[in-house]
C-alpha cells in the first residue's frame, strides 16, 4: 500500500468519487434482510446530521473529487426537511440520486424534478402482494408498484433492486426480467448479504451463477445480450433482445467488484464507512461540530480501506458471524 496526496485515493490507488449519504435510520417498512425483527435502538435526534451539516460535509467531499451523491435511509423521504436537503445539495457540482422504498415518493415528484434528481432506485423484492407483506411486514405493495409506474411515466431513470433469498423469491427471477419487456427500467438482482440481525447464512444465498442458469434455461441463447458495464459499476448488466429495459446482477458475495470500488458511505449520525462491510467507522460529525478540520479524518479512513470487503476476502471469513456481526444492521448504514 502507498499513501496518496488526494485524500479520497486509497492505498490501492482507487479514487473515490461516489458518496452515499444516509439521511435517517428510520423506515416505514420492516424488511427482514435490512432490519432485525426486534427493531433497532435509534440514535437520538441531536446526534444525527442536520441538513446544513449534511451540505457542509458533502461539500468537503465534492471539493476533493466526489462527483456523485446518492441519498439513502432508512427511508429518506421520512425526513421532514428533505426538500431543504435536495435544494442545498443541488447547488453543488455533483450528480444527485436517491434510493427509496417508493411508498411515498409520489408526493415528491415536483421537488425531485426541480432539483434535477432523475436517477431513482426503488426496492421491490417481489411482484406478489402477499410475499411483499411478508418480507416488509407492511401491506404497501400496491402503493410501491403504482409509484414505480408513475416514475417511469414521469421520465425518471428507474432501477429496481431485489434482494434474492432462496425459497422466497428466487422463483420470480424470470417474472422480474419479463417486467423489463414493456418498462424501460433496470431490474437488479442483489445477492443476500450478511449484516447484524438479518440471520444471514449461505443456504439463503442465490448466487450470480444460479441466476444466470435460470435465465439461460428460459431464454434462447441469442436472446440474452451482455451489455457493457459502466466504469466502477457494481453490477453485471444484461438485456433480453427486444425488451425495453434491462437487468443486472450485483454479486457482492460470490463475485465481488472491489478492485474498481469508488464508493464511500456517510451514516446518518455522521460516521464515515470506507466499505459497506467494514466494521470500523470514523466520526466526522463530532469533529465537524467542534470546528475541526475533518479532511485528515477522511484521509485516514480512506487509507485504511481493505482491498476486499472490509477484510473478508474469502467466503469462509464472510460466513464467520464474529466478523460480519460486528457491522451495523443495514438500516443504520444506508443502502
């Protein structure tokens, strides 16, 4: 490893230009792979970043090379000051995007358009209402599906994220792909990943290989088109010939993409995570509120980034609960 002058370049010469900011730990759904069944202890409100602090800290990252910011939660639209956050961040020279569960996004179409937030990721793990209720512990399938169609009709660029879990929704893979026949969306299959409280085990994992096996059995060989992945893309992209949309696979477990990683994560309580799977964090908010320069803290965090998945560079380590159990639950990290 070598040290770099740019504070967002790590010891493996990966330049971090993409910042994901969690705005809130709360959510109006209770997805089993994201939130522990017993819930979580919420961070006191005074310890969360205020909208002015989100802007000021984000500006430091943008000044040092970040050109894309994605807002996540919990569920970001729960924040009552979400329009102020949009407006402040939209003043920066950066591409803005958002990840949401889609339940209430219909109320914010004008605000999104006004602040040029065109890229929307929606979580939708099943196309069956009863299964949606089971995995989210809420009965909001119709709202989410109708809002998905609304976003497409309003001209947003929409990606749909589905966490695949064996014997739950892996029998919907072809149905998910067929959704892209008439909708210009990208449906992304995400391998089930371990976080605190989500009862992960390898037997629940639906791998990239298993997904493609199903696809290749259903579609003819000349129907499946391998697309060119974007630089730093986390997904491997495909489309079915003649379909308006496409599909992709995010294989964080079986085929990680760490070599080209350009992402950092800022939690709602102002902690910097250099990797989704990292159990260590650097507190930016406390130092910022004390009036200290936080760039050395950022640089230290970036330089400490492991080459692969927070140091879990083998599947054996990945299955070790004493390692991934030290991480936060997904809802407090931000997707």
